[in-house]
C-alpha cells in the first residue's frame, strides 16, 4: 500500500526565514514524488516533481530513499508563498496519486 | 501547462436529485482522468479512475452506482452523483495527466 505523511498541518514562519515542509512516504516499489500547491481560491497546481530535479519559485525537494522522505525547502520564504502544500506519490507506470494531508504554510511579514 | 476545466464550479441541489459534473482537458487528450473528493480541511481522496472507452475503476468504499462515471471521449469525463443526499455535499475535483497531474478548479456540491 502506498501512503504519504505530512506531519505538520500548520507551519508558520517569518518572511526571509528558511522553510521546510516535511513529507514521508511508504511504497514498496520506485515511486514518483510530487509537491502540489494550492493558493487561496485557486486550483491545485503542480509545484515540482522529483524526477525533474528543478527549482520552482525557489523551492527544491530531494528524494531521500533511505529515509523515504521528500521534504520541500526554500531558503528565504516570501509572503506570497503562503498556501496549502500537498505532497503526493505515484507508483511506477501510472498517474494515480496518493496525497498527504497537506501543510498550510503561513509566511508572516 | 495543460488546462483542465471543470463545470460547474458550484451547484446546489435538492436531496434525491442527481447532479452531473463535467471535466474537460482543453489542450490535450486524456485517456485517463481521476476524480477526487475533498472534505473541509482534509486531503484529496481518490474516488475513481476514469478510463476512456471503458468502465471506471473505483476505490474501495466508493459506491459505483451512486457515483456514475462516464468517459466517452478523450477530452471529457463526467461524474454523476445520483440520488444525492446531504452527506454527499463535498468538494469534487478531477485531474488529468500530461507529464504530471493537472487539476480542475473543483466543484462545490451542496445537497439540501
């Protein structure tokens, strides 16, 4: 069974501070991991995926297979980063996603 | 990025009636679409996988006779909530994949 855990429902930081949103997963095969973001009153949108190894809006995430983690990081948080963030997992060969419960990030001025 | 459009964005219906929600991929073809349900302050729960030209695959615990899914073309999937009851009130979201899942804007269903 595949499972995604985001241990923090709420995370609050000050502008300019580093931020890390935690994500752990369990999956028996080789998963594909994603981070999705939902800004207020907007649809869910893809932020980044581990296979592309890119940085989007200053965010990065590294897949750590040993720790089964895919934490999302940004060195200097901005107020516009305030949103709901979901970590998601897809098994090999398909796009069926399992979501974590989400972390509401608030960046205070 | 790819665009997925969902309609309607909000619907209120009377208990016992049926409601149809449409999900369209606007600039790509999607042989597979997914339907999720989201309760307030909770994560997205996959309800079913909609397959173009064949029957949908439902997740455990989801009533297939209550949540009818039709995927008649490569750009359209529909979810019909039949004989709706107040407990069916929720936020329903569809997605389709093109190098990563793209989501519709969601449909807020309220059954009164």
